[in-house]
């Protein structure tokens, strides 16, 4: 049985001191221009101090028009580097690996926030998004790479490309939202091209020891399990990534697709020939037993979201008590404030059904 507190090495970058990663959680706490706020700094550094072996930022947008949320952390401008540098240094000072997640909301970027029409691979009548031109796809690729270079300059140990949850890279991967007829649409090979070109550019232009991960979701948002599994194997064999972060909604659930039922969704990725690439899994890990069970099921490390909101020191609590269970829901506003959530973040959490107790 793998010890949750055994160190974990990556092909590139520092060693993770344990098997707990803070999930990249939307928190709506930073400034409207994307600069880091003191509230977001406190939220993240409390988790680093609470024992997470890897602390990841929220989704940080690589273009101004790619903003998906109010108060979203930005990484699209050099003006963001000062705050990002302060954040990376503080995370690392607590012995946690500092990773910035790179994001673009695509069709999910509200025009009311960005002041411009949302964009995506193909015209989308439901959201009013327009198709990116070929030149704009190339610029998007370059802006993801530029964001990785900013993260590197700011002192982060690594970056993760957000290819999940129906955001722009996921939109390119999905045959439902990507109906392009050029080299970025059609076959899975073409729909994966943007993601793979970004990875190639990061490897060519960033330092050789930068840890690089990719987040994928194998269900919803037009994703098909067989295709995501094929892409995951390609990423694991390609040499560009150091870890794959699978967002599963529930690490113990069976697949939605009838043809794949009968075993866990996680098992379809745990059985791949991953070589030196590490596998992370996210989805309803709320107890020490959940974390151990996920590792036993084949993940190399666990990605903790809700339990990390409830307990900034979730890893430390599990170390002290392997049977530790997160606070039952709903929780009070006072509890969340004590755990480092600002009023804006608490208000956002009010959108999560049953999470925050009524006043």
C-alpha cells in the first residue's frame, strides 16, 4: 500500500513531499484586472502551510477575452508578474510545489465580463460565440506559451494546461463544439493539435526543469471516454508532460457511457502505460480513507477540492488521523471565513447547493 506521505518524484522539477494536491479552485477573489489580491494570496498560502505537497492556482486566464469569472487571477500581462512572484515564493517557502493553471474560457467567457464576443473553435448559436480565425488560433497558442513563460519568470515550479470542463482547450478536443475543417478540426489528431502544439512550445521555450501537467475531463462537455483515453495515452507516451490531472467528478464512479460500465472511470486511466508520467485524480475526496483508496486504485496523487475549502490543513489532519473525515455540510459562513475564504469567495460558494448554511 502506498503511503500518502511518501515523497513523489517527477521527471522534471522538485519532489512532491506527499500525495496531496490542492485543486485549482475558482474563488473570485482577485482584482478585476487579473492582479493577485491579498485575499487570494491568503487563501492559497494557507493551503500550502496546511501541508499540501502541490499548491495550484485557480484557472488563470491567458488572454483578457478568455476571462471566465469575476475576480479571476490573470496571467496574460506582465503587470501580473509581481503578484504572481510573491505568491510563488510564499507557496514554495512552505515546502509546497507551486503550479499555475493556464486557462481560457472560450465560449464560456461572458461578454459582460470581457466586453467582447466570446470565441470558440466553431460558431456556437447557444452561447453566441464566434469561431476563431486560423490566425487567432495561432495567437491563442502563442498566448498560452507566453503565459507559461510568465509563470516561469514569476518563480513557479510548473504549469498545468486546463483542458477540461468545457473551456477552450476542451472545446477544441470535443467533436461537438469543434466543427472546423482546417488542421485544427475533424479527426482527434487535428482536434488535439492545439493542445499538443502548446505543450511543444512550452518545452521549446521554457526551462528544462519546468514541471508541466494537463487537466482532462473524460465525460460531459462533448467528451467521449475512448477519445480521452487515447489522448491520455498519447500524452503519457509523448515525453512533454510530467503529470496528468484527471477531473472525474467522483473518483470512485463508473463511466456514464454504457459500453464502459462495470468498473470505475479511474481504472481506465490507471491501467494505461504511463511510464514516468504521474497520474492524479480529482472528485469527492473528502476523507483520509478516500485519499488512500484512490491511491490504492492506481493514482499517484490525489487532487483535493471541497475538503480543502473546508480544511486548509486537510493533509496535516489526515497525517494526524488517517481516518479523518471532513466537516459535514452545510457549514457556516464563520467556518469558511476562519478557513481563509473572503466574503467574495463565500458568496460564490453559496452557488454550490447545500455547501453554505443559511444565515
